[in-house]
C-alpha cells in the first residue's frame, strides 16, 4: 500500500493557509502505522517546493527532510501533481510523468 501527500499547484487541499499539512499528515500517518506494527506501507510527499514546510525557512526545511528520511517517508521536491488516474492508480505529474499509488 502507498500513501501520498501533496501540495499540488492548483489544489485547494491543503489550503495555502496551512502549508505544513502534508508534512504533518505524513508524520502522523507513519506514527499511527508504526504503532500498529504495519510495515507494508510506503509514504511519500510530492511537492513543488524544494524543502518541507517552506514557510519555516531552509534550516528547518533541511531538518524536516532529515526527519522524514529517518522515518522512511519519501520526499519528492519539485513535483506538481496534476491529476490522479483512478483507472491505473497513478499520480499524473506535470510534464506527463506518472507515479504509482
């Protein structure tokens, strides 16, 4: 199973007022699944920004990137999700690339 969080360019979720929501959701999901001893899940964050929680600045962003990596949460900067293809269970990224769910 895969989980994906995104700050997609035109998306209304999460709102611009809460740019840290995907990062927080990823940490909370990992903690919940870890606590339940669920191991067959991959969690990834796709974002157009270069670092997690860009509003906090580069120092905190680098620290958060390290925390994500420590927990096995994939971080994919510079990625804009344009659509979700339910037929193939894939994310459609800007430029036509696809990533499995």
